C-alpha cells in the first residue's frame, strides 16, 4: 500500500533544493516577523486581516507540514522515499534535514 501511495506522490522543491510547503510557496514574499510583537505573532492571521492581508499572501507558517513529516518519519526514511521517487537529492539525509529546517525556521511563527 505504501508503494502505491508513493508512486502517486509529487514533491515540489525550491531552487535551493528545499521541499516546498506547496507549489508556488517559494514565490511568496517573506513576512518580516521582527516587526511584530510576540503577542501579534501569536494572532498573526487577525493582525494581517486588519490590513486587508492574509497569511496565504506570505511565505509564513504556524506549523510547516514539510517539517512535520520528520515527526512521523526519520530523516533517513524521508530521504529514501524522495530518492525512490526519483528525486536527485545532493546532500546526505542529515544535511538535507538541516537545509529544510533552516529554510522553514525563518518562515515559522515562534509564538
């Protein structure tokens, strides 16, 4: 069953080789999280809405699904699945995890 699911998967990557949260995520502008207080970041959807904006307008997440996969699967399992799907990953599994973590850490609300 897992092989059947894997065969239907399509994973999008940024130009840096990071797993994209969803197709097109990389083209979204980053939100300058430093300009918001901790309280504002905790309710960022409401704060943005008052300016007529939405979280979907920015590359910002409360909990990136891309990183959540590492709570379900080990770095080696994620790496192996991507290789089995035919994706050309240049780093070893630990470096690949670090690169993805670093990318999303600066785009995640830490409230």
